[in-house]
C-alpha cells in the first residue's frame, strides 16, 4: 500500500461514508458506507478492487461502525492499522467563527467542535463521534478536520449580516455561515481549469443541487454570497428542507398549530421541501410522478425551479456579470431537465443551453452551452472527498516540515 493514502471520513448521525484515496493521483483504493447505526438492520457496503461486499447486522455505535470499516479493509488487503495511512481527514459541518481552515485535531479542537453543536445540532455531534472513534482506532495517525463553513468565512459584511439586534446576534453567533463550502471551492477550481483561465479572473455562479442544495456567487475565486445561512435550512428548496420562508411562519405555527419548537424544526428540516409538497424527495421519483400527471409533484418542481431562477437573477446582479454558471452534485449533475428549466429563455442575458450537449450521456466535467455563448454553462462533478484528502495531506505535510 502507498504510504501517501488518506482516509476520509464523513460521519453522519446514523451513517459513516468513507474513502481511502491518493490525494495526488485521485485514485480511490476503497470506499463504502456504514448505514443505520444504532438500529437492528444496520449494514456496511464496502467497495475495493472492483468488488462490493456487504455485511448486515446491528451496529451499536460509531466506534463499532468504524471497526467494521477496518475489518472490511483488512479483508480486501488494506490493513489500516498494520500498514498505516498518512492522515485521516474528517468532514465537519460547522466551524462557527472559530475554524476557517483545515485544522489538526487534538482534544481542544474536539471540545470546540462539540461546543459548536448549538449551531449544528444534527451534524456536529455525529462529526465528533466519528472523530473520537477514529482517534481511538488509529491513535498514531494525524487527524485533520475540514469544515463545511470554512470557504464562506470571509463573506462581505453586508452578505453575512442579518438585520436583527446586533448585540443578540453577537452573543449567539448569528450570521450567515454558508455550507457545502468544500464542494463550492473544489468545483470553482475545476471550472477555472476547464476554461483555461485563472480563478482570479472569473465571476462564477455555482449550483450544488443534491438532497441538500445551495448556490454561491464567486468573484475572483472568492465567495461574495451564498444561499445557506446560520444553518443549512436557508436558501434553495431542497429534498426535505423548506429553504427561504417568512420568519413569521414559525411563531404562527407555534400559536396556531400548537407546535413546539422541536416540532417546527422537524417540520422545516425533515418534512418540507420537495417531500413536503409532493410526498417524495427523490428527484427520479418526482419525475415519474410528474409524468403520470401528479399535480402536487408538478407544483413541487415548479417551486424548486422558481427558487433557483430567483437566486440566479440575484447573483447575476450582485456580481455585475458572470463568466460561468455551473451545476454539480446529484441533481445538478444528473438532471438535464433541471438545468434546462433553470436557465430557460435567458439568451438575452448571454445564457444559453445546447440541448444536445445538455442531454448527452456522460458523467465527466463538460460544457453544455454553445461554444460561442458569452457565458459558459458547465456540469462539473463534485469531489468533496478528494478536496478533504488534499487538505488533510497539506496539513500533515506542513506539520512534518515543521518537525524536520
């Protein structure tokens, strides 16, 4: 096994996604997912050497889940403990004001990430569980936290500030933080490579459209605005999240529907968005419902597209012109219809989609606008794992250089 491999861990509340990869070559040695941690029907699915293995059964906690991951590696010829890895990179959702660059993990960092759980109660506790488990199982390997909010840390004050009492906001860390930052940063760099231009020369709009969805406006390679806010709830319509809504809806639901705050939180984060409007949150199923004549599904789709176009217009004005519009993540990469509808009838603004290119089968990065269109429209697969691996390797390289 090459000694420059990095293990990337994305620990969720009941799952662990992982990859073992070479940050230099981008080659993935193995990957997989542990699902339904804490439930009787847990399972691990492991991919290595062109083969997939599965193992069902109860997985008590994240430590037990990671032990299964290590066993799966050993069974396929990758002994993580015996042969070693260069670093472990952890995706951490919320870094607050404290963390805005990849950070070597120690006890103090773990405690600080746990303290930030007040800003991300669904995510940071799970991230901490994954970190603690990995540290216990690989005690001699440097562990690095890469924060989802880091890319948006330096948003302009006007973009990151909410118009509420300034003292209340300061006391409780209330500002726009933004999320999916690792994806937006990686994709923006790939756009510059594809166009053969320096990022510093480009104005970009990026749509990261998955079950969670966000958009960003970048000037000269740096973000000037993004749709997600204090939490991942703000902005675009998502699979189960409402996105933007009148804040007055919250007290209205408390008073009129007699919901408590936790019920409102569940409603807006887990039972809204595409799911709340149509009953499904998988876009493939949504398309099937639309094709069958389901009017609720059609409305859900129309609301989704309406929100995309609203932010597109806002960011076009905010940037004062754009060089590239890019779609990424599950829906963004795989739904020609979403891309076409989001950018329909905008030729007067220099935005066009080539129907044949947009509909062509393909999974790689590609341009889907006419060659002579003034604004490039692209599809660029995101690779957050590679970005995390590269960040972790860089931190470890700097650490080793400091010791030499």
